[in-house]
C-alpha cells in the first residue's frame, strides 16, 4: 500500500483549533496520516502518491460514535419514554422480547452507522450477541463487554463475564479492541466490579453514571425509586457510600462517563482527579428518559471534554448519528456557532480520544479514517453549519486508509 | 356526497382534553364532522354510511402549519445562520438569487406538506409568487399577502399591496382565504399598516414580532443593529414609540404573533387585552436565527395559546413539519409527556384556531380534514409519543372530507 492523497473543496481538520481548509488534503500510508495541508501542494511534494480530489465535497475524519448498544437495535416502541423510572421498569419486563433477532437488527444498525460516515464505535455489549457481527463489519470497534450483577455472591457473575470477555479477547485485532463496561452504580456490586477490573486490564472503561435523579437519590441516601426496585425484581441492591466511592473504582483509568446529567461539580472534579475521564452525552436518549440534557458548561467548567453519542435504540428513536448531531445543534442552550465546533469535535476528536484511539482528526500520526460528504457551500464555519443541517449520508468512507466496500 | 365514517386503532381527538380513543371513529358529510366516538357504534348507528377502518393506524385531524414562506423554498445555504443580524444582512444581499425558480421549489414544498399530513397552511406571501400554485394545490390555504415598506411616502407601497391583494381576493374560495400579514415592526411604516388594515378587512392578521434582541433594542430605544440598518440599505426607518404602539395597530383583530421570544410579559398581556392573539413558534427557525427558543411558559402565563410552525426554508433546514415537531419535543425544556400534547395541539387545534379556521380537532362541527398514519403501538399517550418519534409520512390524507389525490 503506497502513498495516497485525498483532497476536497472543504477539509474539516477537527483539531482543537477547529481549522477549516479550503482545497485541503491529507497524505496517508498504511492507515496513518502523514501530512495535512493544501491539496495541490501535497500533490506537488509527493508526485508519486495516488491522488484523488473531491470537487464539491467536505473531507473530514470519519465520525466516531462512542456509545451505542447494537443488541437493542430492534427496539421501537416496547420501552416507555418520559421518565427514567418507567423506562427501566419497561426494560425489566420487555427486554427479552426486544432482544429477539438482535443480530439482524444489529446488522442494519451497523450499515446505518457506515452510511452516516461513522468509522469507529464504542459498542456496549450486554450479552455478546453483537460480537461476531461487529468483528465481521468494516467498523473500527472498541467492544465493551458490559458487567452487570449486584449480588453479594459475585462468583457466578465474575465467571460468566470472564467467559464472555475471553471470547472478545480472542478476537482482538487492530480494528477490534476488547474493553470493559461497568453498567452503572445501581446495578453492579463493588466487589464484582473490583475483581473484574483487577483481573482483566482494559484500555478504556465505560460506565453509565448519574443518568437520572433516581440514581442520584439512591447513591446519596438509598431512597427514591431504587429503594423498592431490587425487592420488586428479586435482586440484591449494590451499595456505594456515595457517587465518589463508585468513581474510586476507576482510579488511573481512561474512563467514559456516560450521561452524567445529574453529576455535581464535586463528582466531576473527583473523576478528573482520580482518572482520565471524558463525558459522553447522548442528547436524545437523555431527553427521552430523564427529560434533561447535559449542561455543556458543567464538564468544561472542570476541564473535562465532552463527546457525543447516539446511545442505543433502547433509548432513542433511531441511531442516525448525523440526526443526533443536528438535534444537539437545535437543543443545546449554547450559541449556535459556538456549539457547532463542540458538537463536531465531540463526534470526532474527543470521541476517538475517549475510546483510546488516535483518530478523529486530520493530523499527522492519526488514523487514516475519513468521511467524504457532498458539500456545496463555502469552506468556512457557516458552510460547515449548512452542511451539518443537510447531511444525511456519506459519499465515501475510508477506514484504515482504504475505501470501505460496504456498498454505499 | 353522503355520510362517511373513518376509524382507526387509535384516534387522536386533539380536543383541549387531548383524548385518545381506542378504535375511534368520525362520522362526516360534505366536509364537516357530524359525530365522533367508537367506530363500531358509529357504524351501528349509521348503517348506510360508507365506512372504512384503518387497522394499524392513527387517525387524527390533519396537521396545520400556520406559518410558512413558500416563496423561499429554494433557499439552502445562501442565508447566514447563527445570528439574526447576519441572517438579515444575507437576506438583503442574497434574496433575489434565492427567489429564482420560486414556483418549482414551492411546488415541491407543497407536496412535502401534504406528504407530512398537513392539510392547512398559513402561507406568508411577500411577492405573490406562490399564489397560483397554492390556489391550484389540494391544500387549505390562508394566504397572507405580506405588507412591507417603511417609507413615509406610503402611497406607492399601498397601491402595490392593494393590487397584489386584489388578485388574492379574486381567487377567494372555501379553501383559499386571502388575509394580510404585516411584516414586522422594523419594516413597516405605521401609517402604511393602518391604511392597509383600514382599507382591506382581514379575517386574521399575521405579524413577525420580537424575533430578535435587535428588534427589541430598536423598538425600545432605536439603538442596536437597526440603528444603522436603514441608512446602509437606503431605506427609511419606521418609528413606533414602543412594542405596544405597534401592537395597537391590531385592536380587535384575530392575530398571529409569530416568534415573540423577546416579548415581555407586558407585551403579551397588552396583545391579549387589545386583540385575540395566538403565539406562533417556529423552534428551528428561532434557534438558527436568534439562538433561543420560545419559553412556552411565557404565553401560557398570560393565558395565550401557542401553535407551532416550520417557518420557511429561508430560516430552516427544511419544512418537514413532523421533523419540526420532533425537534420541538427534544428541544423544549418542559417535561416530555407534558409537552407532547402541547406540541400536537399546537400543530392542530391551536394552529387552526389561529388561522380562523374551524379545524384541527375531531369534534362535531369541525372541518373533515384528516391525516392517517401507520401506528403499531397502544392507543395511549405513550403510543402517541412513539408514533411521533417515528412518523415520517402520512398514509392517507383527507381534505374537505375527500381522500386527497396528491399521489401519496
């Protein structure tokens, strides 16, 4: 595989400065970006490189969706929306029904991600039903085997998890990274979490954290909705002295703190002090379950980065990432042209960093994963805004430097 | 045309109580609803009526989009978003370009409305370019000839407006109602507005009102963005002593107050005291231009109803009404299951009332305009929520009691 150059009318670098290049290009080789700059100059400098210029197009790092549950891709109207409590009740009663034909639905969701320009995903796998379809897909996957189990007798859950995780480890490849998700403070016994995290090293760890007022109430005083939840379902309640004790499980970890709308400044600061966290926000899921969106100022006030994700269809009307980003654009209470770069960095650079990957940006040394979209505006922030308002489908998607043959 | 009955698994009445009927039906004749209730009972009671039951469907009053600019349907990325000021600057410089092929684009926008289940529109016509295509369309149209002109020499603008409005009056029909729109306080001389409103009686009047901080600044103290706007464009500045003086133009009128995000409680109360106003909110347009959404509590605090609209593509990424309603669902900061009925009433009953029509609800004496959508959930609020989250296209649309032959 030799040198290649791609260029486009508008190149969205997705670096921290959010540079937008007119007639920009990338030089890459063997899945890695070597140089970024003016397309014509790159071609002059590297005359032997195989070059392609997209005339009316936007070239950007492929999108990164860091939190999605493919196993629940078949959910449509089985789960209740409008309150976290009624949603969780409906999950408890309807889950097994929803998981039927999980692979077929998951396949479609994978195809959908690719068509939206997503090359990398953080896939939360509760049962391992999505492992094979993801391994066989063109996607770059951080595959989070999810730990759940609140019983004080931790041995069975530990064994079952270890068996699942071994299957994932066996499939490890440059494009498939096994990792661990700890479901949530309300569903995982701390000794079980500790044993799993001590036994199996994970490059990154994903946790649902303070997605609801109910969860906060329970962690603070063991009251509220969760006070009766466990007895009702014949389960044991896990026990953490506080949200901080839960966070202490992840000392020194690269951590995806998913949701966190009900996290206080003290929680976020503690997370930052003891670990390397990124906040993952799923706007539509949050609105449908807990009613509220994340206040983007909260993570940034303590110096934490935020990435965006669709979550699963278990808590969303679809997993179209571009639609999620547009909804975020309309729904976040931050000036439009200020939030636009935050949203796009949250779907590229910050999401990739959160997953422990070196992608999501057109920079030397980064992954050669690119998305190309139709683009008819000027190569500036206003043009990028108009692009996002109308983007529905990728034109070409490159993963690991190769045009992805997923039949766009 | 004899008696007809339509029924469906779920009938969304869109009355103030927001009733949802399981296996509900409507009896209607000659474009008017006669009776609403249980489908089977209606059939028993009226055995000669021609009856049709939609098994996996939702039957509701056809949607009503009370504020749309069809003439600007070709706008895609010519106008700047992110601030009202830069948007208005771009409108001034790019408008003539955008209006090219207005009819062809308008035709597509009409088709789009019908496909979304919209039977009635409030069409704001700045130039009369959309008059014929709307008259020839299946849509029920309140056609607002829009008045604009700030010059103290009001005669030319008055003559031009009267000539345009005469053409609309000549086309008046049961489905085409000519009406008047006064563009905005910053663009219409008060003597011109008075003369037009005194000369031509209008069943309802539509005005853009306090869409931006800039407009409020200008009305309060003639400062801000508009202080230099007129000289820059060779125009005369209109003069109102305050927002209240502008509102006084509309004493006794049925009034559509469009946008009003920057209206104070005093403004809204004054409007309510002197006229019969409905607030029309266009969430995506508002977010794209002025950055902010309407706080739904403000109109309801003074007892005003709110209706929803798409506005034109001049200030939106598309005019898909169902997508607008979904964005509203995600973006409004009101509990989800509380805001859902408000949104749906705002797109049916309240929108129809605002336009001076007797539609938007399944009630005896109301217009027999119906939309039928695929529906696979339970006939309850949760089911309706899931429907709105997934609805993309009407199954059948009835206007004036007849199945609309627009080739769905």
